[in-house]
């Protein structure tokens, strides 16, 4: 059923996917997303983080042409180019990322602990990874196509992390709808907390439409915190190197130019050279030539 309200509530998650896969999204949400925004018959639908397979089952039931993958299937949204993996631009994309470290997936729900698993990242690293992943998804969608990101918020040591607002701030797409999803059957429902704690009982499904490529957007976000400046430069350079690309500094500069011209940094060459020195994310192949560190 198409969305008719900006508030959703599904106490029964439905029959799709693995119900025991923690954090699994209700198939009713995914089905509603595609029934509302997948408007081109034959257009490709996709999901880069299928988790327990809910979107796979929903797409099959709806008869959609669909490609789904995940880190546990060998696709890395932070290293690999999603559009290249798909082989074409998608009409719609649904993404349900980890809510930071609320639930750790690798080494728990599947396989061994994986350093590229966003659920195992500290908040600063998670923030940059989220920005990079969203750019990758955005660029894999056709112009005029839609992607939906379901994100929840969390508390850690008395701090409230508004991750859904972060998604809105760093997403290159044009905001189309913001849908509140009521949470049901949460582990925290049975816990007792000291003090007057307002329990988080909602998630946001943020619907965006692609108008321009991601790098035209990055430097234009208003009121971006000063601490995000370095993160954004690094995310931009990581984005152009995704998909196993090996590039010279000058090639990187040319590709990040749409982003660079929106910043106040006039020495692009020096900034790029500074950023690629970070061995956590970049590997020097030869003098002046780099690729993403695996």
C-alpha cells in the first residue's frame, strides 16, 4: 500500500526476511516505499545492505527487477562503486544502515569482525562513512530517481545522537518526504533506566530525489560544523577512488573540482596531498599516485 501519511506503525513486521536478524526492518516499510516511489515499470530497484534479506523477499513478491548485496556478501559500500556493481543506474534504492554501534553485525550476526562494518566504528569514523556511503548510493541512482534511508537515533553515555538529522544534512539528494516510523518490540522496552529518560520509539524514513551528482553538493551544505570540513574533503576524495581506481594527484584534483570550488580553500593541490597521506584510508602506489587502502 502506498504511503498516505507521514507516520507509519507496523506492530507486525510481516513474513519477509529473517525475523531473528536483529534490527531487521519491517517489510511493510520497504513495500510501501517501492509502491510509492518506484514509478517506472522495469526500472531497477536496489539495496546495498540487505541484512537478513527483507528487501530481497519484498522485491521478489512485488515482481521488481532488483539487485541486493551486503558487506557479508563481499560488497563494500565504502570501497566499491555501487553503480559499477549494479551495471546501470537504479530507479530506486532502499537503504537501512546500522545505527552506529547500537547493534554490531559482523562477528555477531555474521562472520568475523570486519573493519569496514559501520556498526563497529567510533562516532567520528561512522559519520564520515555515512556521508561516503550516501554519496555512493546517490550517484548510483538515475537523475529523477528516489532513494530512501531509514535511520534511527540513539543515546550513549547521556548524549543524544540525532543520526536521522545527520542523514538529511549530508545527503546530496533533494528532500522529498520525511516519514516517522514507530518502533515496536525493541530490546530497550524491557529495560529499566535511572532518571527521567524519554525512550526513543521512532525512526525516520528520509526520501530523497537525485538532481545532481554528489560532488556538486558537498560544499554547499549550510551551517556545516567546522569539525566536518576535514571529514568532507576526505569523503570526497574517497568517493572518487571507489571501485578500485588508481589515480594521480592531478586526476583526483580534477574530479573533486566541483566540490573544491565551493570551499574556501584556494590551494586544492596542497589539500589533496595532505588528505591522501592518511594511511588509514589511502595507499601510495607510486610517486603521486594513490588508491583506497583495503
